[in-house]
C-alpha cells in the first residue's frame, strides 16, 4: 500500500507542476510598475517579480488545465505597456 501511495503522490506532483507557467515579459520603458499592477489582478497569477536583465517582469502562474493557457497569456497582454512575452510551462 505504501508503494501505491508513493506512486500516486508522484503522479499528483507531476500533474500539479504541469499546470505551472512561467511568463517572461518585456515592457515599454517607464511602464513596468503599471504593467505589474495590472498583471497581478489576472486570474491564476501566483507570484510576480520586477527583475533586471533581458526581461522586466517574471510571472509565476497556475492554470487549472492546459486549455486555459491561451486565456492567461491573452490577459497578460492586455496590461499596459506589454511589448513581448515568452512563456515556459513547467514539466
């Protein structure tokens, strides 16, 4: 029984991670705070970071199912000043 529980736990963890999405965002100059404020209200956003480097904002989101992926990305693109996004799905 312990072996079955362990396998089930592993499967549940993999399924959970498969719904985690990392979105890397570039924003127009001077718009980072406004974009971040708008993005934090998007359904599924778990964490949002303003960062240095080639991207301006990094978002960690959770979608209930893969079919909701496009809606998440579209909602992020509605934020002011968004130039480009690059999305990674955790596997």
